[in-house]
C-alpha cells in the first residue's frame, strides 16, 4: 500500500511536467506555423471572410509607401496584390507598396486543407492584365506622380499606360512603360 501511495505521488508531478511540455510544444508549433504566413495570405483570408458574410472583419486602413492613406474593404486578393473598395472607387494595390495596415484579420488562407481555401495564385501581372482587357481609364499611382490612361500592354515585369489625349503620332500618344516595382496602386476612374 505504501508503495502505491509513493508511486502515485510521483505520477502527479510527472503528469504536470508532461502537460507543461506538451503546452510548450503546441505553442512553439503555433509560432512556427504563424511565422510561415505571408501578408498575401492574410489579405486573402480577410477578403474571403467578407465574401462569406463574416462581418467582424470590416474596413482596413492602409498607408502606402508614398504616404497615401486609404480606408476600404478588401474584396479580393492574390499573390502580391489585393483589391480595395474605398467609397465609390476600386484600387488594385501592390502588397509590396504597403507600409502599414490596420484592421486586417489575423487569420490566413494557406495551402493546408484544414485551414480553408488557399489564397488565389493570381499574380499582380494577371490582375493588371484583367484591367487591360477592360480598356478602362485608370490612374496608375507611382511614388512621385500619377499616370492617367488605359493599360495598353502588360509584360512579365512592366506595363504600358497609353495616354488618352493627343493626336495619333504625337508624343502624348506614345505610351509610358512602367516597371511593376514602381507602381503603388492602380485606381479605376
């Protein structure tokens, strides 16, 4: 009987130690998983939550590299971009152009089927190509200026913006070629 009590007394601290170690491992695993989450995945989850009516994810406040501040709802996202509905405007924003964002949910879409749908793999180039097919008049916001026109051509790492003014053959009709890295956002007019 005495041995049973002695061994029973040892089990308590061992169980507590084992539970503490398991909790620490779970915490380390969660931190390691979070460390692999990119900003694109968080924008994609925020947009996805809005599509399924999760109203706890509302508007975000975004500050871009040039200091521009935008408030709106993330309606779509892909690899390197997100679409922001702000008032009556729509802005295709390069994720790399974001300095800070407030109001973004902590959830992320990943390739783990248990975590829900994966983020769209549509790239910045494919999102800009979609704009080009619409031939819509847009403002292409760069760090120091804004170009107005239609997206005329989309390459692997650049786009051409055709100026809507001028006469055929004039310098104003020659499109501007813009590297993707220079673009902060593209806004529909």
